[in-house]
């Protein structure tokens, strides 16, 4: 008989957060405040629009560059976390994407 592992929605969100390398404190904040996030995030935070939501502590104390570095060091997902960055087609160098 096949057995299915039941994963509750909190564990699933936590699992994805860790897979993508997001800091543990931010994953915890995301999981615990999930329903309130649209209200809590009306104020612009670092890495706004990247899909990653930093916890209040990281929002205040870490720069976008520090967060990106930390995320990539812990990341299990194959593609690096490179919000707002793209590869220049001519040079192959990472460049900061311009906001329109
Ligand atoms: Zn955090």
C-alpha cells in the first residue's frame, strides 16, 4: 500500500524557504505571519518585488547585498538568487536590471 506523507502548510512553506536559502528568521516570520503579510508589507522593504520578504530585523539591519549573499550561501535551489540582476548579453557580466 502506498503511503503519503502529510505535510502541513507551515512545514511546506518552511521547507521551500530553506530550499531557496532564505534566512531562518525570515522564513519563521513569513510562516508565522503569512495571513498578515499583505498588511505588514505595505511599507517598502529591502528586495521588494523579488519574491523574498525579509523579517523586520533583517529589513532594518541588513543591506540588499548582504541578504543576497546570505541567501546564495544557503541556497539549495540550482539557480542563484539574483533579483534585479541580469546577464549582459555582450559581456556576460551580471548587471543591475533597470526598473521601468
Ligand atoms: Zn530575517
